[in-house]
């Protein structure tokens, strides 16, 4: 019996040692290195995206009161970050459309201004980062960063960011706003997703869930589609 064990244990030992040596992945960069590479990649890509248009579909659902509303908007982007919105259609609760959708458009337009845009970028000047590990998202390896805002800026968030390990682009965010937008809002969490269009990574969906006093649980979803780029941007038009 000892001879049989000896014959099996020796080869297995060497297989385990060999597997340990060949399966070692290169060490992951630090959080500071990931953020620095992400910032540099963004610095290179952003000027190439001169202008584009996209279609957004906003929807709200409050199950407690059976309230629904929807709005379709055309967004026009101009480098370095200004945005213009044109409402194409809307339906459902007029109060929701006024107090939710219109406020969202106003806030995003404000955030696209030069001064606010600099103060809200996902960068080391606005956030402290910690590398939480790696993960695979839709077949792509990512670095996962925990992000903690450095100020109480209402446009910042606290949560987790997924950064593509090859192109150093943000492809997913799961977080909550640093500040509640209202006394009536007790809790808000959102998931923001990006996909690649030519050389650019652009938003494809945003889903948020909010607990509101009196109204209860409310879901807001934004779907982004119909991207059309100018010829200089180097990206094909993409209708989804």
C-alpha cells in the first residue's frame, strides 16, 4: 500500500508545484496606478469625441400608488462636455414628469458645465480609491475600485467602480449619491452601465431605486440608444 501511495504522491506533488508556478497571474496594479491610467486614457479619448447625439428613454414606476411616467429625449453632446436636451415625447403622471424627469435633465445640464464637470470627474482629485479586487464583466476583466468622495458635492457618489483592465475605461458603477436630493428621499442606489462604441465607452443604462417618504419604493430607469457620431469622432453610428 505504501508503494502505491508513493507512486501517486510524487507525480501529484510535482503537478501541484508546476501548476502553482504557471498559473500565477501578473500582480495587479495599485488603486493609484489604475486611476492614473484611467485618467490618462480619458484624457486621450475625450477630445476625439467631438460631438454626438443619442436617444434616451426615461421611465418611472411607483408600485404603491400605481404611478407611471415616461419621457423620450434627444441629447446632443458637444466637446468638452456641454449637453442639450430636446423632449421628443412624454406620457403618464405630469407631476412625475415635472418633478423627476425635468429635474434630472436640469441637474445633468448643470453638471456638464466646465466648473462642475471638473469637480465631479471620477479622478483622484475628487475621490479616494481602494482596489477591492478584480472581476469579469460581460467577458472583460476589470479592476474593482471602492470610491469615497473627498467632498460633499451633491454630484458625487459613494460606491464601487469597475474599470476595464485593457482600455482603462469605466464600464460599471454601483453607488449612492453623497447627498440625498431631498428631505423626503431616505435612500437611493443606482447601477450605471457602459458599453463600447468604436473607441468610446458610453452609457447604455441607468437604474436607480429610491425610498421616498409617503410614496415608498420608486424605480427610475434610463435607457440610452441611437448613438450618432460626427465623422471626426472615429466611431460608427449605433442604433440599439
